[in-house]
C-alpha cells in the first residue's frame, strides 16, 4: 500500500450522463479535490452521474462522504449516481458501510450508463 | 527499528506533527514502510492505512478543530507479529460510545460519521483513552 498518494480525476460527458473517472488513491489530503470535482460534475444536472472506480486503489471516509454528498445532490433533481467497477477492497468498504444499499454498482461505466435509459 | 523476533516487542517510535492532513502523511509513510518491511499482507496494509487516515482525520478535524497551530502526536511500534499505532490530539476529547452507528437507515445518507466505524471494522483492536483525545489501533499480522 503506497503512502505517496496521487489522485487523477477526469470528467467526460456521455450523452445524458457524465462519467467521472478516479485514478490513484483518494487519500485524506486529496479528498477536497475529489469532492470539488463531483460537485462540478453535478452542475450540469446530468441524468446519470457514473463514478468509475476501476483504477482507484484506496478511498477514505472523506471520499466516501464525497460520494454520498454527490448522491444527495443528483437525487435532489431526480438524477442517479452509480458506481462502476470498484476494486475488491473498495467494494468491501461499500459493503461494510452499507453504502452499497444506496450507491448501485455496475461492472463497467457503459453498463451503468445503459441502466438508465 | 522493528524487531525480527516475534516474541520481542518492537520499540515505539514517536512523531510530533502540525495538525494538518498534509503533515499527517509523514507518519503514514513511515508506518507503511515498516509494515512493508515486516511482510504484512496487502489486505493488512490497506486496513492499517485506512484506520490511520481515519484516526488522523478525526484528530485534525474533530479533535483539534482544524487548528493548524495545534499538534498531533503519533506513536507506533511495528513488528512481524503486530502493529500498534497511537494517535493523540490536543482537543477536548469526546465520548466514543455516543457516536451513532453510521449504518443506521436514518444516518446512511449523511456524508460524515464513518471514521470510527471503519477503524473498528478493519483493525483487531481500537481503544479510546485520555477522554477520547487518544486512540490506539492494533493490527495483528495474520
């Protein structure tokens, strides 16, 4: 487990949806940036906001909180926040915290986007 | 340095840092280096990093109230058998028993409040001391 962390965030418009890809580690000192990016991704009120976790190797509770805050924001205007391909360790965290109950998970971003037609 | 004899307790190291999340990376780096040297599994390393980040976040934000003039003291001992990490802040403390369960249906959609629960879920032992200004995390290397 690497303690020299970096987090790259990219946001892509896909039809009525937006995909936010997280690459690296959502460590405590980097979560403000993550939360700002998720907040910005909600501004265009996408029907579906997909967070692609396939290349994320770590997330702390501040990052989970950012996902929950984004979930609340999109829910307020009738959108959906979906997660795509979390690593096993992060999937386990989502189960332990029971956030999997409110944040649906899909194998790929494409599947997540296709689930909201 | 950590001992190679599992029956001999490792000596404690101590790091005193300013109360910021950036500064909190220094003890994290050091502790994870010891963890790697002692051959802990990826799962154990993930768990220790997570619990340590939760403890440091609590110390910075809740304990020391985001006051960068305050300090955080981290003591740790890592050997091939177990890792012990103690994080102490300069705040007024809190009652850990009064922290509500973040998995309760009525709290599930709150963005905060999962740190202590994650520490407990991923470590073998979590103890709050000194009126809640100090948390002791223990992980066994299995």
